[in-house]
C-alpha cells in the first residue's frame, strides 16, 4: 500500500478550513523560562498553548480538517474513532460543527474532564480496559466493530494526512507570529505520541525556519519514537506506560514516520518525575494548569540535557490542559 505523505501545501490548504471554526492558539512569551534557562537578552522563549482551544488541546485542528475532507463521504453515516481522550473531544467538536454523529472508544480510566468534554459536543462514548489492551487488542476491535455495525467512517487520531495537515496549522501560526516580529527559531520542542502533532508542526517549522533544531519529546516509558529514530525504522512498544495518558501510542503512524524521520533530528525521553516538576513550575510561574502530556516539552527544556546553542528563539508546545483536579493536585505536590 502506498502511503500518502502530507506536505506543507496540505498544511496551508488546511489553514483555510481551520480558520472557519477557531482562532489561533496563543503564542505566549515566557520571561520566566528565559531566566530559568539562562538565555541572553536577545533570545526569547515562547509557549504555544493549545489549552485555550474549545476542547482544551490541539486535537480539534486535525479533527476539523479530517471532517472537512470526508464530509461528503460520511453523508448521513456516523464517524467512529478511538482516543485516549483529547482526539475524542476534538472529533466530537468537529462532528458538532459539521452535523455528524460521532462514536468514540476511550479508556475507562481516561480523566473525567475528557469524558465530559467529549459528551458535551454530542459524541457517544464506549470504553475499554487499557491495562489489558496490549493483550486483548480491545481498543481497535471495538472501534472496528462500531464502524461495521453502525456503517461508520473510521477516523484515525493521528495516522492520516488530513489530520497531520490540520495539526500543522498550529505550526503555521507559530511561523507567522514570529516572522511578524522578525524573530528566528533555534529550537522547537514538541510532544510525540502517534506523531500527528509533531508531523504537522515539523512540516511548518522546517519550512518557516529551516535551521531550527526540531526536538521530539516522549515519556521514558513510552519512547517508541526515540527508539525508532535510533533504529531507522518504526519500533512498536508492547505496553507503553506513563502518567502522560495522551502519549501512550504503541508506535508512530505510517503517515507520520516519513515526516518525522526527515525533519526531527533529536528525541528526548523524559521521566514522569520531571513532567510533574514541569507541571508544578508552569502552575507556579504562569498560573497554567496543564495535563502531564501538555507539560512534557517544558520538562525536556528544564532538564537542560540539550544545549540550546544558537541565536534564535526557543518554542515549546503546551499541547493540552485536560486534567482532573484531584490528579493535578496529587502530581504537582508529589516529590517522589
């Protein structure tokens, strides 16, 4: 099967779709991080904060572009998808905007806020046991079953060129904002799970700032992309584990891998403890309450394992903020 790889032109076309539905997510200067990282005055640090979107994460970008490109094919049929939670609310939001029924399969242990957001936009939710999914394959089986029984069109949360291109619109927003201030970028840090967020952003950042070092960030217990980059091929993990519930894909997608391999030169695996510390740091310094997956790129920068040489600015993605109150309090107060 030939894999169609998304391009920067696809991202530019997706921008027209996205702008009909949502405004750009904020790109916020972090004076505190500039000081923390010891950068000279001429350089700046920016946070691309997708917590401000209607679904609390970046996931609606790819979902909206996917829905726009499949609207006629879907017709009166429903859409089926699996998700750890954020794509569930993203595709639910897209279904609401396009008048489509949405069925999503989520882990029964997903944060309550992700269930509530998903249902608030009209989606119907089925659950599965994620702790045994590596043995049972229940997630994929249940999603396929829904698609067959309901006659649904199945959407991938990351392994699709339209999803990648839609997510890449956020990268275009970064390029446009910084070029507008005549800034350059030396380093770009972004989460990698299935690769939909990073692949889209990598297309835009590499096009806008060719000299930028693009850094993928993963949990230590779910570092399939880091291992893939080292091996030169997609590596699958049997049972990824981390508090970063949004970064537990088994491997990067077929559509994502060629883009990641071409544009992402570094991969960092971050401990859950470092992620908790970054969540606490963002809350104390910026008043941002993030989910673990959202804070991990900041955690990687705070660890200072990668020298931030160069003259350009540093951009860090805060991919989402959907975290339950009790879990957030426990993680930011934990010293273990």
